[in-house]
C-alpha cells in the first residue's frame, strides 16, 4: 500500500536544474518512484517525487546542491532492503539512487583493504575478490549495497568474529547537506587525528550525508573452515553454551541460534535433516588443525549443557548447504503461514540476559498465539523475531505492534538496545528516548541540526520525529 | 619550563561557587597546578589557574556548570601521560582531575565487560581482573588512566589483534559543556540505534565532554601464549614478513618492530641477548597447539624474507622479560644521549607503505645526524620516532621540528595519518588540514561548535587553533 506525500514544493525546479546534467537519469515515472519507497514490511510506502540515478561523487554533490537550493528533501537509496522504512519519503523529495555507482576502484592486497563505490553489493565484492585470498566478512543476509550497509551499521552472522560495519569501514567519502565533499579519514588502519567522522557516518542512515565512496577492511580467507549443527534441549542451554564457548576464547566465526519453530521451517524448506529443537549453527575459521580443535572443544562444551551431538564437517559443500539454509530462514518461514506478511524485527542485549530475553519473548508469542520464528546472532546477544501477520486483521496487527513494543522495552530494561542491526528508520524512532534518555537524544539532535540545519537529508528518520 | 597564561577572568567566582561542594579538593597551589600541565616533551607547560579533584559524575557536572556560568575553560586530567600537550591550559581555567574516580563498579564475566570510573588505570584494572579469566587488552605502554586512554583513542602493542580504544569501549558516560550527563549507549555488544556517540567521544581529547564512566569490553585470557624475537637484515625485510604473516591469517597478538638503534639500547638496558639488527618481537595467543603452530609458521615466513632464527617460547617468565624490555624502550633510549630530552612522535601509514616510510625517515635521521630510535606497532602500520634533543641548542630544536614536519608530510602523502595513537593535542593541530582537507576539518569544527559553542572544553586543542 502506498501513501503519497504532498510533493516537495521545489521539486520541479530541482528537476529542471538537474536535467542538463542527468538527462533521463532523473525521472518521475510512477513505477520507479514506487520501487524507491519502503515495501518490505507493514509500513506504508511513501513515494519520493522523483528519482535521480547518480554515477559519481560530483553528480551527487550537484544533486545535493540543487536540492539544498530549493529545500527539497533527499533520500539516499542503495538496494532498498532495509526493514524499518529507511527509504520512505514522508515529505516527498528526491530519491538519490547510487546503485549505478558500482565500481570497485582498488583492491590493495598488502594493505588488506579496498576502495569501492557505494552501489557495489557485498556479493559482487566477494566474487571480485575471489582470487585475492581476501574477503569482506560482513554478511547481513540480503545482498545489500555496501553504502546501505554502512549507512545502517549492518552486521549479521560473521559479526561475532569480524565485527560490524563500524569495524570494517576504514574511511568514507560523503556529500554533506551543504554540498561539501568530505573524506572522513585516510587509509591508515588507525588514527588519533581528530573526531571519528567515519563512525559518525556509519549508522547515520542518510541523515547526515550521502556516502559516495568507501574504504573497506578485508580479511584473509581462512585456510580451513569447519562448521556444523548442534541441537539443544532448550534455548537457555544453547545460550549458556554460547557464553561458555566465547569465554573459552574459542574464536568462533559464526554462532547462530534457530528456535524450534525456525528449525522446523528450515527443515521443510531445505530438506536438511534437522531436529525439532533449538539449534546452534556454527562455523570455525583457522588452520586445518585449529578448526578441528575448535570444533572438538565446542562439542565438549555443548555436551556439558545437555546439547549435542555436534555434527561438524570441513567439507565446503556441506557447509554451503547449511548456511544457505540459514540464509533462507526468512523465506522458509513464509511457509509457516501462507499469505501472511513477515514483519522482521530485532533487539540486542548483553549476552548474559539473552536466554531470559528470548525465553520471555517466546512465552509471550505462545500466550498471544502468534506465529513468530526466532533466530539469533547469539554471540553478540542479538536476536530477530519475525511475526507472520494477517494484514487483513486489524486486531492482529495491533496485537503484534504491542508485542514488538514489549519486546523492545524488555530488551532495554536488560541494558539492551531497540535494534542490534536493522536500524531505526521510521519504526524505531519511538524507542530512542526510552533507550538513550532525553539528554543523549538531545545530543544526537544537536549534531543533526548542526550538520543538516534545514533537515533535508532523510527527514522523518532516526532522531527526527517531525514527520 | 612553564608559561603562565593570564588567569581566566571568572576563575575566582568558580572557586567560590565550588568550595562548599569540594572543600580542599579545589586548589590553586602552585605545585599542584604545575603537576597538571604538560611536562613530558619540549612543549612549554601552561598551568591551569586551579585544579579540582572530582569524586563523582555529579561533582563533575556541578564543576562543569560552575565553569560554564563564568566562561572558564575546563581541562580534563587523568594521569597526564599524553605527549602532545593535551592537558596544557593555554587560556588558564580549571583542570578537572578525575584520578580519584578510580573505582571498578562492576565486572560482568558472562558479558565479558566491566564498568569503571575514568581514573582507574589499565594496570589496576588488569590486576583486579586476575582471577576472572578476563583481561583488558589495550596497552599503550604507560599505566595511563582508562578515561585518558579513551579520550585520546589510545592503542599500543596489542591493537593488531584486539583493536584500539575505539574497539574496546562499549559505552561511556560524559558530562557535556552544558552540564548535561549523557550515556552514549547501552551495554549490548552492538546497536544500530542512532548516531555513534561512543566513537565520537573516543578520541575527542576532552573537547566535547568529560568522561565520567566507561563500559569496557574484556577479552578472555588466552589459554596459552607464546612469543619471541626474530632478527631481520633490514627494516624492509621485517615489514614484508609482517605483511605476509597477517595475510596468512595468522592471528598474531603483537608484532613489534625495533630498529637497530633501539635494539642496541634495549640490549644495554635489559641485558637481553639481542642482535644489532632490526628485530621483530612477537606474541601469539591461543590454545597450546595453536600458539605452537603460529610460532612455527611465522618462523617459516621470516626465513623466506631472510630473517631468523626465530627464537620463541611459551614460558611466561621469558616472555615477561621480553615485553618488559619492549616497554622500557623509552627509558633505554635515554641512555643513547644522556641529558637529552626524548621527543616521542608517531605516524601511521597503510602497511604496504610502512617499509618505505620507515626507510625514508631513517635515511633522513642519518643525513641530519640525529639520534632517533624507531619502534613500531607494525601490524597496524604505526611507528614511533623518538629524537633525543639537546634542549640548549636552538638550531637542533629547529632541525628536529622540521624533521617531524617532513615525517608527517611523508606519512600523509602515503595516505597515512599524522598520528596513529598519540593524538593531536597542541602539537599536531597544524597538520589536520593537510591530512583531512578543509571541508572535513570544517565538519569537525561544526561538531565542536554545536556541542561546545563557547569553546570551554580543552580550548586550544585538536580542531581549535585560536590559542
């Protein structure tokens, strides 16, 4: 469903100004505008007035200046795979699509970094890197653009070992609301030379600047990889095994929880022989000896907590099947309630509270009679719930909204956050004051106002409640 | 040598206002004021007008509000071990000493984090953690306060494996220039809920807020540790071995370069049997099998580059001696030129340029006839030069100043930074525009102005050239 905001008053002038530069790369075609609004959840699509396809930093700067001159909102667009309404245009304006800025500009193998444009997707980058012995580890599931992953501080299954986007962006170039082009840092691995503008831009959701180039840290492809599945009697037992594993300094690369609901869905979808109990999916990176040793030690820990058997393998084919199944969990879960709409949401808590948080959330799911599979990047204390909602039933929608609200409040009460990796967008703005307190939220707004005084970059998102 | 700035006009009123709260914990005693100015290098000491010893966040907030009311500058003080003039008071004002805020408030072993006050030093924290199986890895050499390490984005020998302060601070509490107390984030390991205020404060050198509490990430004490020394024929050969080691995904915990000058000084000072050639000092963390495997593989790589023999050990005593010697390098080098003052400085470049940068810098040292040992955290591309300066010789001082200037320009030309870990303070302000460009520096100043509009927090540091 779409909601058409009133057009931004100056949009016609902006289009006229940009036409000589962009030609038919600026358009008001309805189908293109629809495709540039949020479409993935229960949020209403809010269409931009026009879409511009930029092909260079200079073009983005020209577009930004044209919009700024007419006070027209600007919304950066990569692949449109964010869940929380990040690309919606509640005040109309211009969607700046950077997906055609998709060149890999340099791979510096000795420095283990690369320079890319923001429209390059993570799978494209990793295919390109195939023969270098290096890879880019951040993996949020979707084949998202690296610019979008940066803007939303994405993470995913590898984060327990390799960190999130905040740890893997060395520097970036962005166009500020005033049209200035800034590069946040040099290509050195570390620096103490000034405010950390890189991290300020990572996770800023297009509200402070539009990212036009990235220097990304790469990691060496491990010599050997092993992985497998381990069933547990309860979610709590699985979480306790995770804590013990990490405390034992086993450098686990991935450690993912599937609750019994997700496990059943994934089994049907993938044909893998999985048990109908909570599962941990694991991966270990290292030398052949080391991954064998890590796998064996994890198996022993799992047993201590009543889990197992831990079936693991260092064969690429088996592992690929396993992780494909994990990545397909979103799709597999669609079959749990055909016709319903999945509404993915996530929270993150200190890991010692993870079992409590997941258990209480699952108890409420049962109590409310919802169908809502749970998966978790449990090494980070991050988990996702994906209620399957009958969108024709307003009562059910209201129930699920209250359920998500309570889940967020529970996570925050446990010193956790309203979102571990999906971002704030439109939907989670309402929780920021509860999470951060009024003074901290005021500081965020001070920064936003200082950099974007006319609130032109992605208005109505993150700290802006005016729309 | 000391330079007495004119007292800040409102200081008497601030002292009167704070006396009822602080009693004799606010003082104008000359000896205390001297001890609270920069004293470590060739920078003139610039004394604060008074020093306040705070014991709680509430007291810091009261102090900040009193200073703000009278437009009196505030300079946060931890242990005073920064090299670039960070604690100097060029406009007078109040030094806010948080060293008595030295309590460890919580250690959450399952979450692998702790909550500390900013005056706790890293050695105190690690002693306290001794029985927990956890440790705090960031190690800049000096037993600095954790608040100061956060404010200067410190790193050190372990950073190649465990990261810098930016990677090991989960959240922090700070008092802003307006007196607001903000907590930057929750205790969850990751979050996408808003601007990354934690990283904005890390490295802000007391110019945006005064840190009053920290949540720090802890790491499991490795089951086994091995380490040793490896000689190389040239600095370049050592650097090439470092690159190959890291590309091979050997998770080296420490990899430190000592040039032949430093090696000789350390040998005299420590009594260790070292060769008079460039050396790499290494440490590996993991299981007993894994550290043995890592050591052996490194030895093979070293040999490929003409290095070796690599003598390593997993005996704690031998390793302790080795790292003590590395940490004492600063002192050992004093003996190279008795009576001279060491002027430590650092830069950081992409690792592929490290050998070039070190070689060119050493060639210039030779050409100028300076005594200037070189050590490097080479896994990060970061190295330090410590010219030994005869402070009675103005020509020599001028020569060394030009030498440092050229070293910084060289690093920046190689896409590096004017400082990898020492920070900007007063001395490196002059390089920020060259490093970042005017637009990026303007963005930093926009942020500073927005948060500290009256320029009261650590004026004359980082992006402020007005003093």
